[in-house]
């Protein structure tokens, strides 16, 4: 990894997370407004809507890499599908326009959580 590529560790509500960054420079302890985006693993519709049986809102660390997570969340909107994963809301793309999914609990696999500076 070069100086503009690496892993940022951060805390939200007492929970530790790690995200990948590229093309930017961050300093330890620096206060920066950021956005979290992700690369996903494609899942079948039935898995997405049937694997969060406990109706949880959380991200669970995956063993695949430092920045991979299993997401247990709830669909908040379908215009740019957005889900609440407890500490972190994420935009999930435009894979449905069915308003019936709003409020549904989902399972999601985040292959890589990325962090980028918010554009001013």
C-alpha cells in the first residue's frame, strides 16, 4: 500500500469499524467529514429478505478481510435503496423500486467498506 491507500479505524457508539481508503491522505486523530460506501457481494432476493430473522440492526465483522462485514439492517427508502445497519446507514444502489420493501429487515454482505471525504 502506498501513502494514499490504507485502512482507517474509527468508532461509532462504542463499536470499532475499519474501512479502506484510496487516493486521500488521513492523519491519526484528524477530524474529517466522510461518507461510507461499499462494494457488495451479489445475493439472491430470498437471502436478502429471509436471513435477518432476528430483525437486527448491526454490522458483524467478516473473517474475509479487515474491512468486510455482514450487515443486518432495515430498508429505510427505495429511491437509492438505503438501509439502516444500526450505527451506519448505507446506500445500497438501485436494485428495487418496490415500495413494499420499505421497513423490511435485510441481510447484506459488504465485501469492502470504503471511506471517502465528503465533497464540499
